């Protein structure tokens, strides 16, 4: 990718973003620390390395959330599978921040928190997989929560079934 671009030039031109049918870029920016391209598309978040290769690509339903530190200008994405968060230096790019927030929120259909003993909790979420245009459920266990603890699995399954029924999945 060129360091300097002419006004009006598409920064994504020539990049293979590996977008599927119906998946279009909504906003993009360059990470001010790494030089990687950050792309928020209708179906997924994509990071393209400076060599033009896709470094990371995750659908929105696998993004648990994000937090933006305005002073540090860092957007941190967290994942539902608990893997290492992604820190993105977005250069104050409001359109990218807005697209990120909108896509994550749009993927969440309904959620319910289950409070357990000793301040522990579980989130049960119905999310939309945009690429497949279907709903799916996720059970996100908080720190220290184990389904093997008596009563926990049953509570989680009861809430999960209730949410699935509310959205027509059962």
C-alpha cells in the first residue's frame, strides 16, 4: 500500500478483502501504529497487512464488543471465544468507529444476563450471522463460571431455550 494517496483515490483499490456475496465495505482506515488497513464491512471485520494479505477476518457475530479510548485513540475489539483482544489505532476515524459500533450492535438480537453466586455471571445472546442471514445462540461464561456446578447448566439452558423461543429458533 502506498504511504501517500491522491485525493479521491480508493485506499482499498487492489486489495483482496475476501468478501462474500452481499458483503461490502462500509468504512475503512489505516492503523496509525501498524499501517494495516482496517475494514468494517456489512458481514465482518477485516485487517489487511501492509503486504496486502488478510491478517484477520472475523464475522460480526464473533465480536463480543469494543471499547474506544479517545485519549490513546485505540479501539479494542473483544471476541466471544475469549481470544486475545485486537487493539486498533484508528486515527480518530469516526466513520470506522461508527461502522464498528453499528455492526456489533446490529448483530445482537436479544441478550440476557444470568447472575450467579459470588458475583459471577453468564450472558446468553441471540446473534445474527449476516453472511448466512440466520440467527444463532451464544453462551458466554464469565470468569470462574463452570457449567459443571450444580444448577448452573440447567439455568443457562432454561434461559437459552426461552430466548430461542422468543426469536422463533425453537
